[in-house]
């Protein structure tokens, strides 16, 4: 994952959808690092499961918002359709791994390996978005401020839905 860039400020993320999405990428990357350290240290299964669930929830919310709002806007702006197609296929593969992780117990064989592979897969996807897709989006006619507002609103709705499912 690119680390040379300074993290986007809250204000910048509100006015540029690519910066908002990059902040999500940074946040989930940190969670994967925490998970890896916990797994290597032999952390309790319930702690690892809680961490994995947080990762899965954040990725699901992020991917849903991208697929519903950002990718269609990028397509409409003429952003490379092959790049967008690949991103959507990568999302589908990540969702499959997320479903596998969520259906497992953290004590089962391959649980930690699946979380690790998901992290590696997401790092690859993030690199392509941040180095290839987002620069093209910034140069396009996309209204990144409006998209940032739409993404933030949709992510808040999805987070509220996720919280309701946990409380149910």
C-alpha cells in the first residue's frame, strides 16, 4: 500500500471522493496490520474474530458505496472501463473471502490465513485504485465533491444498518 502520501485531512476528504476512499483504504490497512500482529502473538480467538469482523464490515460498506456511487460515476465520466471491470471483479472476490471468514470460527484451520490473504488482496486492489484509477478520476469531469458527499451519506446509512443487525 502506498505510504508516501500524507493522509487526507477530514476537510479534504469531504471535498474529494478519491481522498475519502483513500482514507478508508488507510484505515482498513491499519486494521489488517493489527490483526496480523494479534494472530502472530496467539491472541484469543474471540479477539481475532472481533477484529476480523470489523475489517469485514468496513470493507463491505466501502465496497458497496464504491459500487453504487463511485464506479457508476467513473464509468459515466469515461474512465477506463477495463480498469473499472477489474475493480468490480476484485470486489466480488473479496466479498467471497469475507463470506468465508464470516462463516468460520476463528479456531478453524485457515481462518487466519484467509484474513491474511484478504489483506494482501485488498492491498493489491488499493494500489491499482490509488495509482491508476483515482488519478484518472481527478483529471476527469467527475464532481468529486458531490461524490464525496454522496459516499459519506451512503456509508453512514450502511453503518447504521450494520449496527442494527448487530443489535438484532
